[in-house]
C-alpha cells in the first residue's frame, strides 16, 4: 500500500514533474517544481489557505509519482507534454487546438499550396492563425486566390507538368501555369513567400514588391499585366487600411488578458502583426473562477504556445507569472529567436492590455448569457416535452436517430444522445447499414434499433457499458411510417421505451412530434420546440457527417488517378457503377463504356491500363 508520508520523505531536492493519482490509478493532476521535495510536501500540510479546487484534488490523492529532470526548463517541457497527453481533471485545460482552424502554406513542397488545416505539425510548412472560424479561413484563402496567381488544383509538380491542358485560371491570369512548366520553382516559391508575408501582416513589403513589378511591366509596355498588378495593389491597400493600427513598434505581438467571474474565466488573445490587429480569439475556462490569476495565465501560456507553430517576438501579459524567465527561455528555443514576455504597468502596451481585458469581460458575459439561455431551454424544455408527451417525469436521457444515404450507397445512421437536455457527445454512436442495399429508410431504421438494443444485451453479458444505458425517450427523424417500423422491432425484442417521430415541414424545419395515434403540436411551448429542434438538427448533422466521410474515403486517391482522362467526375461515376476498383479492373471495354461519361476512347484507356 502506498504510504504518502513515507514517500514524501524520499522526495529529492531536484527539479522535475510530479504526477498525482486517485485510488483507481487515474492521473488527476500534473505539476512541475524547481525542488520536488518542497513543492509536493506543500499539498499535504495545512489546508486552511488552499483554494477549494486544490482541497478537492488533495482529498482524492491516493498516490503520486515523480520524474526528475536536469533543469527547470526540461521540467516545463515535460509538464506541457504530459498535460496535453493525459488531460488531468484538476489541471486548467485549454481546448484542443484542433478546434481552431489555421491556414497552412506548404513551403515544404516544391510548388507550395495554401489550404486550411486544424492540425499543427513540424513538417516545414508555414502556419497562420488561429482563425475564429472556418468561414474566416475560407474567405482569406479565396482572397489569396484573387490577389496572387497561385494554383488551386491538387496536381503534384513536377510530376504532373505537361500532362493536361491548363485550366481557365491560367488564361485569365489568375494562375502562373506551373502545370505547363511556365514558371520556375524558385519564382513560384517567391510568390508563396509574398503570401506568407501577407498572412503575417507585412502588407507594406508585399505592396512595395508588387509596385516594382508593375513599374517594370509598364516600362516594357506590358500594360495589361501592369494593370492587373495595379488592381491587386489597390486590393491589398484596401485591406491594410481596414486593419486597425494598435502598436507603433511594428513588431509581431500577442496581447493576453483575462476576465473572471465567481465560477468561470475568459482569456482573450489579440494577434498583432506589424503593428496591426490581424485577429483575436477568446478561450472560456469553466469552473476555474477561484484559481489564482498567475496560475491561470501561466497554464494558458504553456498550453497555447506548446501547441502553436508560430510564436511572436513579444508576448504582453496582463499579470506577472512566477515562471516568466523559464517560459521565455523555452519559447526562445522553440522559436529559434528571442522571445520577450512583458507585463506593462503604464504606457501604450498597458492601454493595449486594458482594451483586451475589456473584450475578455464582454466575451465572458456573453458566455454567461448563453449558458443561462441554454439552461432555460434544457430545464423548461424537458418539462414542457414531458407534458406534451404525457411522460411521468422529464426524460433524463433522450436518444435520437436519423438516416443518411447517397442513393443506394453509403447508407448510414446516427444515434445522438441528450442527457439532462444537453448533448452528451461521448455517448454518440454511428452505424453503417448492413442489411439494406437499396434506399429504404424504414428498413434502415429497423436495423439500427435492433442492433442498438442487441448490443446492449451482449455488453450486459460481458459487463461492458458502451450501449448499456437505457433511454427514457426515443425520437426518430421521420413520421408515422418510421414510428410503426421501429415499434415493430422494439416489440419483437421486448424493449418498451416511449418513441415518437420528429416531423418536418416542407422547408425541412421541425414542425411537430408524432405518435402512432396523433400528431403533437408544440402549442406555443417555445423551449420544448427549441429543444426538439436542437435534437433533430444534431441527429441530422451527425448522420450527414458520417455519410460524407464514407464518400470521401470511397473516392480518395486510387489507381484510377494514374489514367489520363479520368478526373473526379469520371472516377466517381466508375466507382458508383462498379462498386470497387477491383471490379473496374475485371470489366470489359463494353462494360466500361456503359458508364455515364465514359467514351469509347476512355474505356479503351482504362482497359489497357489494367491489362
């Protein structure tokens, strides 16, 4: 048995990371220390000055372990990595960076591309962001395509040079035509460097370079291309003027400030590049209102920059932190360039902090208002729903099902779960329909319900819990036919759960609920209506996302891409017709020609490729 007091006596007076575990061996907290012996002992001394959250954590500690490091910097890096891996309950956790989209410029490729990603990798590419949402990323990439003549296709160069005719963008001067070998690798990469400067906020450098090119073209009497550049320069200047100048230092800066309530905290980051505000993002931390300001900021900085590929030369903080020197050293090594962390008390930078702090407070208040609205919808909505459906009490667990298909392929179903009126994402399940080959929503829904409750029986025997929870209410996306089909299966397998259909109007919006006896209108119960609408939309979204994923997997890169004349449309038509590449290989020329869009010459190409 682990004896905490005895183990404390063995603690070394060296830097390292300590790991707290509960009675089940689960990691509940990870921290670092300059002297492990002193730091860990503090948890088991008088608790009178401890914050409530720390007291709760200490009460659950059944054992601990530690890792000794050579330096505090090594301990800091190890702590960041372990927190990211284990996500302990009592650490302040930043949401996974995959939630935030970035623009990736693939400078690791010979002919780079600009694309959206949620994954940051050390692959030699340049990353810009995070952006507030996917729409902002798409708008920025669309703008890049208009301002810079970059390729938008997925061809790989130099492999695909000269294989096909250039696309329309080449003829309207929106692409330099690397597919025809009309631009050298160095010239194309120079263009992509301009894009990186543009995304990094260095608009003046890009504009100056384009002006030189425009003047040179004009001197050579190439007025059409010079006019094209002139229009792009105007567009860049318009964007540059719209962005607010926040700093006269012209450096790359991140400004970090926060606001707190009794229960929650919000951290706001302003991304300033070249003195101009390029973007901002806020992060909500629930249940950490009582955490000390220094701990909140320190935890955020370590996790945020631990996951970020871009680190500015200057980070401005609202609050001083204990680890400021060691974090500076860590970020300097990570950036391969000097990083300064500053906590201004007056002047221009302090005014920046006040502005960011005000924005953090606004975001926190908006979050509190949203939670209040959602609580009202979930609590009052559940009560209203129970009354409408004549249930004895509000349903604690609601399961909803929807079917999605693409004709006769990729027939899938979703099972989403709401517990106490809010989505329980970890309880979601998805099904690929096995018994139905043609479009048949009734049969598909019957299979899903049968498999869902048969899974429960099997897992009860094996003492697993993936499907073991029973719903208090089942909602089906569909009408009376769907309800009758589902009820028949549930009667056969001996399951009795109230089941209703969610009916939509001709504009595909939630209209009413339906049972075997009647259609149930919401009768002005707005919260019940909002709750059912949210459930129906979520079930539909989850099903469609799975269907889309399967289609993308089905039409991903294959041997067909190596055949000249086979583009995405023809490839999709071939796979849809035959079902697999192996069946296409076995097909004769006449069989191939029977596919829509496949001409005699293309059919011959396909046949000869595989034979």
